[in-house]
């Protein structure tokens, strides 16, 4: 594997996380290589979202370490803002800034964190908008866009600063079924262009199509991990089998 | 996948790894350090201010006329009695402001053509009373209204309460209106979909959320009113300020004012702390958020 030749972009080792007395993550180990797309699946409450939040330092860990390009980002000495600037995040509920236009949403970090001048940032922002097919919405405010359009803008905002790692947290869960496609197509495009992505999703058919590796989480532990064909067609663990069969019963297409 | 570096976790208590123990130690050290720094900087700052004060050329005069302990002790009983009047006025004014301010806010947010006069009336009222200085309202209500002769002689604290209510209702109404309008329309829709009528929607769903959103601003108005209660002294009501004034005139020393000032601060302090505590609790309950 390429892990031996190049350093993994993300390395999570032995991460534990508790909320009060509830252990949400119980010793998670994951490596994500450059250009790899890793998909986290599992029931609600399995720890997918929490794991993504700890990687972006939006939640602290109670034990274990997380390395981004070899830097220990769980070290309390690191500047968390600088780490977060290197990671792009897309949230389930878009979290666009309603007081800023679409273009300003996309260029906010470029201008205020990376200190890129206005003209350059906006040129790049417009180029991104063209890429996601929303060029004519540059001056609109987020509330005027459909959910799918908002989520595409949120993705553009996350990749505008060319992050080393992209985290997608159930980005289609809040969307109407007919809008899911446009967002997932964009993610597929990001994979083509070589982004390194870790994502949590309930879209199993998409996971199968786009994932290099699928990780099944249950109750804060990794139950099974492997290429999508193996996880979906030939799961080894009984828990994985139960999860997938329940999902198929509920949603025959998946 | 790498092997787990920790021993397998038991359900209850697992032994933290060395890395985590180091991190905890580092954080403890950081916390201790920042605590020490904050204590040190506070002490240094306080000492500097103190030195500046006592080395000022007029300090001994100021100390004698503003910070005289004997005068403070001798004037204390009268001022406390006066403060009791302030508290009474505040109590009734706060209740009246709550009622009247809410009615005004609701009047301003009513929809429908029939309610146009209410909306207009409330708008004119709030514009007028937010613009006019409280002192003028006190004079107009305290000296003007009794002169009309409709009522028997009423104590000045009564008119003071009315004047405070008139002015502060307009402030509170505007704050509440902002809160009502900040409640997302989807909340009204959800309430109406359950079959709640307009007023029940307002009372059970919109107003509680509105009040929560604007609690800090409302509390700010309340604290502000707490000290403006002292202005009723201009009408001749013997409140804390007026009592202090009488003492000042008899002993030719300003210390009673300082005593009254300290008492007003002490009066408002529990409320301020309560507000902070309450808003922090509401935030914890309703806004789930991480550490950022």
C-alpha cells in the first residue's frame, strides 16, 4: 500500500471520547492516505460525527492521538486555529453564514485567515462557483438557495483554501432525495481531482461507488474495515451483517 | 490498521495512556500558570491605581470629604431607610413595566388591518418615551399630573413609579419586540399546525422563546432601572439619594453619597450575577456546542 511510501494525511490512534459518563469513542485507530476516500458508516450514535469533530478539534479527545501530516494535533501546545485552517469541513446543516453573500461565504477564510487579497480571493471564489455550477448565485444570500445549492456552496467554502483533508459529516442527510444527487456528484468530482476525504454517510450506494475504504463503526468501536466490495458484499462480522441487512430491508435500493 | 496502543478498555474505568496523562499534566500546569498570571496582574494593576490615587495632590481633601468613616456610619441608617423606598418603587415599577411593556410589544407585532390603530399607537408611544429624558417625565408626571386636580394628594413615590413605568415600558417593549421577531417563523407554523390559536401560540411558544433570547437585554434594562429609581428623589420622595442629600447638607461632607452609591451597586449585584448564571444555563440547555 501507499502508506509505506508516503506519510498518511491523517492518523488516528487509540482515540477515546466521553460525554459525561457515556463513552462515545472507545479506542479508534484509522489511517487515511493521500488521495484516499474513507467512508464511515454505522447507526446514529455510533460515533461517526464525534470522530469527525475530534479530527477537526471541534471536540477534544479524552485519550489517544491524532496526527495530521505527522503533526500531533491533539497536543495542547498546538494552535488549534492553525490546524483547523488546514482541514475543510462540511456540516450536515450547511452552516452557511446567512449575513454574507455566497461569494463572501466562500472567500471569508481566504481573506481573513490566509490574508489573500480581495481580487485574488474573489477570482478564485468565482472559479469555484463556476465549477459547482452556481456562478450566477455569487451575490445571492444563502437563504435564497435550495438545500442542494446551499450544500454545494458549503463544499466550495470548505475547499476554497485547498485543505489537506476534507471532512464531510452526513452532508446529504438534511436534503430532499432529489437534491442528494447533485451534492454527491460534486463529492465524486472532488475524489477525481485528488482530494483526501473522510466522510460519514447513510448513502450506501454512494459509499460503494466513491469509497476506497469503508469503516463500520458501532458503539464507538471500529467493527470492520475494508474495501467497499468486501464490506458490502462479504461482511465478516455479524454486527456488520445485521446493520446492512436492516438497512436493505428499510431501503431496497441500497 | 495499527494495533491499539492502549490496553483494552473496560466499561467503567480505563487507565489513561501516558500521552493523555502528559497532556493532562500540561493543561494543569497551563491552568495554574494562567491563574497565577491573572492574580499577579490584578494585584499589580490595583496597586498602581491605588498609588496613583493616594499620591495625587488633592487626595487628603478628597479622602476627608468623600471617604469619611464616621460620617458613613452616622448616615447609614437614614440611607438604608431611604433605600427601602427605592426597593418598593422598583418592585412595583418592575411588575408594571413587565405587564405594560409586553402589551406594547404585542400591540406592535399584531398583524391584520383591524389592529392598525394599536400598532400605530404603540409605535408613537415607544418613539416618544424612548426619546424623552426620564428626568422630564418625572417632572411632568410628578408635578404636572397632580396639578390637574383629578386625584387627591398622593405620595411622590407613587408618581415616581408611574413615570418610571412609562419610560421603561417603552424600552422593554422594543427589546421584547426584537425578541418576538427573532423567533423563527417555523416555530409559529409548528404551533399553529398543532391547532393553537394566535394568542396561545404567542403565549406558549413565541413569548417564552422571545424572552429567553432577550433576557440579557431585559436584565440590562432592569439593572438600569434599579439605579434610575434614585431619580425619584428630584420629586422630593425621601429615597436613598434624597436621604444622603439631607445628610450631606447637614454635615458638609459628601460621604453619604458614596454610601448610597455603594448600596445601589450592592442592590444590583445579585441580579447581575443571577442573569449571567441564567443565560449560561439556558445556553447549555439549548445550544449544543463543542469547545470552540
